C-alpha cells in the first residue's frame, strides 16, 4: 500500500467504525414503543391484539408462554424478533417491554426477564411452523393447568 493510500484507508475504516457505533447507539435510544411499532405491530397491531383467526396471537396471552421452556424459547424465535436487525440486547429489552405492556397479569410470579445471552442462544433457531409450535406450547400449558 502506498503512503498516499494508507491514511485514506485508515480514515475510511475509522469513519465506518464510528458510523456503525452511532447507528447502534441511535437504535438503542429509540423508545421501546417505537421499536414495537416498527417490528411487531405490523402483525400484532398497535394494541397487541393480533389476528388469532390468521394464526397471529393476541399478545395479552404472551405471559403464559414463559411458564414453559419451549414457550420462552418460542417468543424469541418468532419471525418479527428472530429476523429483525435489532441487536440481542435491544431485542431482549423489547421482548421484556412487550410482556410487561401487554401481558403483565399473565406472567408467572417468578418471571425472570429475558437476557441478551438468552436471545443470542435461541434467536438462531427460526421457527419453521410457528402455528404448530404455538399449538404444542398451548397443549403443554393446558396439561399443566389441568393438574
């Protein structure tokens, strides 16, 4: 690399690093409600009611899902979250906000908020058939509720 090109390359690399950091900080500063509108409301609606007849669940029931490990994983794996460009820290914050906003009364007493590490671990497993996975979770919950 010539002496004339090296400073330009270093400047471009530094500019790119600062731009990426700025974009991540700007995204983290967005309100969780704004992130919900951008990433979740397209399917679940602004009020979180979903379209149950089309297989898009009402978020008022989401608190029940975290009572089982499969349900807890499922909430991370839904397409709007698993396929978003949100970093794992922001995705965990958004998921916790959604649960508190729409389903706080259905959360178990021992609910532990999602962590970035948990999102990282389960996010890679894209649910190929969300409706079938959701039905398996609901069946497990019905069995637990019957006992």
